[in-house]
C-alpha cells in the first residue's frame, strides 16, 4: 500500500515542479496542485485503508482491559491452587484443639 502512496506522491511532486517551472505556471499553482492532487487525497486514502487495523487494535485493547478488570475482581484468579503451601505444594495440616 505504501509503495503506491510513494509513487503517487512522486508523480504529484513532478506535476508541481512542472507547474512551477512552466512559463505560464506559478509557484502558487504548484502548491495548490501538490495539496489538492497529492496530500489531501493520499491522506484520505491512507486513513480509510487503515480503518480495519485501527478497529482491530481498539478491540484488542478493550479485551485486554476487560481481562485485567476481571482478573482483579476474581480472588482465585491466581496461578496457584487455593490453599497450597509455599513449600512442595502440600497444604499444611492443622491440629484440632
């Protein structure tokens, strides 16, 4: 996609140079040509082409935030089994009074 953008910007730059160096052309006309044929359409096309990527990134960020919120609310969401002791993974046995 970016190769087409670079190619089109090159063509527009050459159109602008031709406009500026022509005997009937002006520098103002070259600037207008560069913006109206180059920057504005290319910016619009790139923005529209990247819309699916932006949506995917937003959904991934929202899913990560949701997982983080759910993990902070669930007390047993840790990676250890409930009641497991630090040494050996065996729960300590208590004597009855």
